[in-house]
C-alpha cells in the first residue's frame, strides 16, 4: 500500500533496506489524503529500529521487477463476479465499512504523455519499416522449421485422433446411457446363449485391444500437447513459488506495521481519544440538562397561555403555542410525557380562535353603538372604565385574526354595522318625537306614521339630525377601518422586509463553501477527522468545543423564545409587542395577495356603509312622500330639502370616496314630481292670467323694473322681497330694457317672474335642469299659442268680453311677444351653463320657440296692414276725380291713417312704426293705382291728373306730419302707369 502523500520525502534507501523518517524534519500539518499517515509529527516513540527488523514494503521500491507491479490486493481478491460479498476476504474480516478507495497519483512522478516519446518514435520509425520489410521478405529459418514441425506434428496427431470414434469426443458422452453403452460395447457379437466360446473370447480381446489403442492415442496426444506447453507451465509454477515468497515477506512487513501502529495507538491515541470521549460525555450531559430545562419551560406553557388569555393577549398566547409546538416537533419529539401536549395545544388554539372572533364581535358592537357626539371616533385610554386602550385592543385583535388567517372577520363588522345603521333612524325619530307634543307615541307606534304627522320644519329638522348622525357614523367606521388598514399595511410591509432578508441571506449563503455531508457518529467523527484528514489532537478538541457551544446556543435560543412569551404575560400590552410576536409566526402569515384582498374588502366595507346609510335615508324620504306631502312643498322648501340631500351626498362622497346613487335617485324622483307640480301650478296661473287679460297697457311697478335691471346685470335669480317704505318709487308707464321702452300687459310682467322662478330652481337644483328646461319651453309655447288665440283669433271677445280687437291690442301683443323673444337667448345661455355637454341637444327647443314667436309677431304686423288694406279698398273704391279738392276719400284715408298712427306710435318703436307705415303706404298705392286705372286717369298733365296730384300731396303732407314719419319716403309716383 502506498504511503501518505503528506509525509516528508526520505532518502532512497538505508543500510538495512528500510526507509526511516528524518529526525530533524520540521513539524507541519499533513495534507488530506485517503490512506493512513506514516507517522505523526513530534512522535514520542524513541528509537524505532527494533520495530522494523522485517522487510519494508516501502524499501522494496528499489528492486522493482515484473512481480512488483502496483496491484491493489483487496481489488484482486474482491472479485465482482461473486454473488455475495461475504466471500470477499477483506469485507469479511475488516467489516462492512471497508471500501476500496482510489489511490491519489504521486506528486513526485511526472505526468508522462505521448509527446515524451515523440523523438524516439521519429528516430526508430525508419528502422522499424526496414525491419518489417526484411522480415516479410526473409522469414526466420527457425520459425519456418518450427512452423513446419508443428504443422507436421499437428497433422500426424490429427490423423491419429481421427482413428478414435467420434462418439468418444462428444460432450454428452456418458456410459450410463444404455444407448451409448451398447454402442461402445456391442454385446451382440458375444454369444449370450450360455458359456464362453472361443469366438467370444477372441471378440472380447479384440475389443479390449481396440479400446486400449484408443486410450494410447489420446494419451500420446495429451502428452504431446503438454510437451508443447511445458515452458509456460513451469514458468507459472516458478512464478507461483516466487509469489508465495513475496507474500511471506509482505506478511512479515504487515506484522511490523501493525506493531508500529499499536505502539502509536498506545502512545499517542488512547489518551487523546479518552479526552474526546470525556468531552462527548460532557456535551451529552449539557444537552440533557438543557433538554430538561426546555421540558420544564414547555411544561409551563398551558398555565402561561391561561394567564395571557386572562389579559386578552391573544397574539402572545398564539405565539407561545406556536413556539411550543415547534419545540415539540423538533427538540422534544418522541418525549413520552408530552405525547398529548400537541393535541391539547391544537384544541387550545381553536379555543383562542373562537375567543378572538367573539371578542371582535363584542368590540364592533360596543364601538358602533356608543354615542358619537360626546366621544372620539376611536376610543383611547381613559374613555373606558378599565382604562384600557381600545385602539390597541383592536390592533391586537386584528393581529391575532390575521395571524390565524381568519380573514372573514370583516363580515362580522359588516353585520354589526348594518344592524347599527337600522337603529340610527329609530333613535333619531324617537328623540325628535319626544319634543313634539302633538304626536302620541302610544297611539301612533309606526315610525313612518310619526314622520308623516310632523310638519315640514319638524320633519326637515329630523332629516338633518339623521344626516348628521349618519355622517358621524361613517366617520367612526372610517376611523376604525383606518386602524385595521394600518395593521394590514404594517403586516404587508413586514412580509416584504422578511422576503428581502431571506433573499439577501440566500444570496450570501450561495457564495459560501458548500457544507459538508452528513456527520458521522459522534464517537467516530473525531477519530476520522484525526486520522483521515490529518488534523492534530488540539484542532479536534477545538472543533468539538465549537460544536458544543453552537448546540448550547441553539438550546438557549429556544428557551429564550419560550421565556419571552412567558414575560409577555407580565403586562406587555403594547402594539409593538404584538407586532414583534406576530412577525415571529411568519409561517402563519397571510400572503401578500390575501392581505391586498383584505385592504380591498376594507374599502368595499366603507362603500357598503355609505350605500346602507343612503338606503336608510331613502326610506325616510319615501315614508314622508307616501301621502304626497313632498310634492306639495313650496319652491323654497323643496330647495332646502334638495340642498340638504345634495350636501349629505357630497359629504359622504368626500368621506367614503364613493358616489351612492340611491338617495340621489330618490331625490331626483321627488324632484321630477316637484317639477311636474311646479310647472302645472305656473301653467295654470299663466292660463288664468291670459284668460283675464284685457290687453291694455299696464303700469310697471318698480320691483319689476329692478327685476329686469338685475337680469341685465347678469343675475338670473329672483331678488329678495323688499319691505315697502314711504320712499318707494311710483310705477312707470313703460318697462325699460337696455334703453328700449316696452309697453306690456300685466301677464307678461308675471311671465318674466315665472321664468326667473324656473331659472332659480335650476340654480338650486342642478339635477332637474333638463326637465325644467322642457317644462319652461312648454310654458313659453303655451303663452305664445294662447295669446295668439286670444288676440289674433279674437278669443278675448268671448273670454274677457271685449267688444273688438283694436289695433292697439294687436300692437301691445306684438310688443309683449318681442319682450319675451328678447329674454329667450338669456334663458338659453343660463340653462346651457347647467347642462352637461351631452345634454346640449335639448337647447334646440329655444330655437323653435324663437321662430314661433317671430312668426307670431310677423302675423300681428300683417294683421295691422290687413286692417288698413281693407279700409283703403273700401274707401278708394268710391274715389272720383273731381272738385272740390282734397277729396272726401283722401280726407277719410288721412283720418284713418292718423288714428292708426295714434294707436301704435306709443307702443311700437320708431323703426317698426316706419316699416309698418311703409307697408300701409304700399297697400294704399296699390289700391289707388287700381282705382285710377279703372277711372282712366293717366299721368298726362291734364285736369284729372292735376286733381289726383292735389289729393296725393294732401295725403303725403298729412302722413309726414305724423310723429316719427317726417322723413318717410312715400314715393307716390308709383301710382301712375307709364305711357306706352
């Protein structure tokens, strides 16, 4: 066997052929190898010559022969073809732990490659080719003779063997076979009748000689074959004898080595190994002591858990149970006295889960049902009789529920929230009814009936109290959910920190050296470490001490964790302790996905609280509106209701970040009913005013003039009513709008105030802008159509009892319509600011109304012209060209024209008056021209022509003498037809 590579190099030989280690070699740590070391440094063995008198395996290195080739004897004896390893000598003798190992290559022998033989092969290649060529041409004589003799002997032996029958050469030859026996010994040739004849004796002798001859042939062939292989046989025999000699020398060398090994074991190993055994024994005692201390700590788990539960420290109790279960599964596994403790801890953990759920339910119920106006949103220390912080209690409960993955605790809070929400309305109604003497709660027991018996101010005060209560209720819920959300976010952040630490630890461990394989048994590990890897005794003791310290530290860590959990029972009720305890139970933590789902559920719970609050308010509205009382509200009252509801909706939206549609929808429904009633009232009022209107010019009170002035200033609202005083202005004759005078009837003044009421409602309730615009359009259309029926259609004759519809009535109606047309663009612009861009299409109603009003004004103007046209036709049909001049006809024409001018000049503006009289003048010229053509009067400068010129000049002079018509170009020349 090769020596250790870690030993120092020695001389090639000695006087007695034995290698000896140099005495002055410096001590050094041996390199790790696979075989046992030669000798340890600083060996206290004295003179070692007496131990090494036999042959040395190492010394045999000089005298290398073919029999000294490096062969691993165990490998030679360990035949892999054997069925059982028990027949292997080394495994049988040295035990099952014996295994072949690979011998490390020597560091002192160079690595020989083919390149080292390159020059030699190049030098001998030519000679080899010449030798092979000569050998092929001239074979060796001895080889030829030997080959010929061998061939002749082979042929002769073959010929002799062919004499032997083939049956004897068959592998299945067996004399016990009857057929084979009869073939070899043919008994049929012998006389079997009885007695031995001379013929039978001769046959048997002949058969015996034949068989003897066959035997001689085979023996001669065998002897020849043996003679041919005698050299190899005798060489093998001599090699076997030499091998036996070598084995004897090796046996003696092994005996010497065993003696030296025994000396080394006695001098250097037994003492240190005893020290190691003592150290191991001490380590085992320390482990046993620590294990007993750990068992004592685990034994106190259940009393400690009970103490923690008595102070509502659920997180600490759960952490203690988790730590104890971990210790039972790792350090104390298999302890008979603790065989039932694991199941008891599991049952205790389930009990804690139920306690936490019940405690959270009680907390939610007490927190939601407490008064809001006198206490803060989340109770702090000093607000409860036990002086415990309810916020920290809530945080502890949430930490415990999250640790146990009880993520449905928000459902409990949701149920309690819905129940409390229902009780808020009943409580508010009961508080308000106590201050109302007209309602007997013993007779009227239903809340809806009690609310309907209240007056609107009383009910509106109740509604405001309900809104305030719900806002405080939502603020309290939001504050509680914020505490829960902060806990969840803290756990989520802790999860991320733990993940980062684990990733950092994993990356740090990957760059370190891989740990060793499974450790050996304690009794053998130190010895293998000494002998196999070449460490000193002191190094092995240091390693053993370090392992002992690590084991002690692990035991102390587990004990400190349990002791820390026990210390929590002393009153450490802060949230930080709960958080630290929670973090240690990381294997129970919810995942990031589950925590994010809890955060989403918190927001959804706040949205649900807002929706439920709105639904309860909707029931309050519908209970009040059941008898139609909300539809009968005045504009101011409904505006107050609308503003209160919209303010509550806006506040809840800001608080909960959610736009609930139920209350807004209920308000919209009531608003639609209000708009319908509002419109019907004003439409009915307008119809009554029109039916009683006598179409005479009305005086304009100062408040209406102020109303028009405010509209001109851009304030599309109803001004506040002023208390009448002695310095009030007198009514005016005309309404001044942007410097223009409008003669109006009283109905139009009220119409202006009515459509301002519509605009004011839109200002107060923007949600009804579309509906209100449609109703206002209907109102304006109704005024236009009804005024047309009464004036142009002469309906006022039957409705009011007018004798006739005068030109003044017509001009006054036209001016009123023009005033309404003036305000339509202003109304349109106001409504446009209240509508959404997608609702602008409804503004087309104003375009249609403007067109209808302008058409109506044009019809009135045409009616005035038609009146004068019929008058001119009647008067001029009797016109005769004769003296005296001016004629009676033209005097009547001028008189009727002056009356027309007198009727409309103060009502219509100057431009419209001039345009109207131009049309009237055109009508006069048409009838005069027709009459002159019938009379045959032409522009010939004759007497009749002169008389007509005098009448026309009289007419022109009278018309231009009228107010605002002096510069009117009548162009009377057109009455004459041109000469042909």
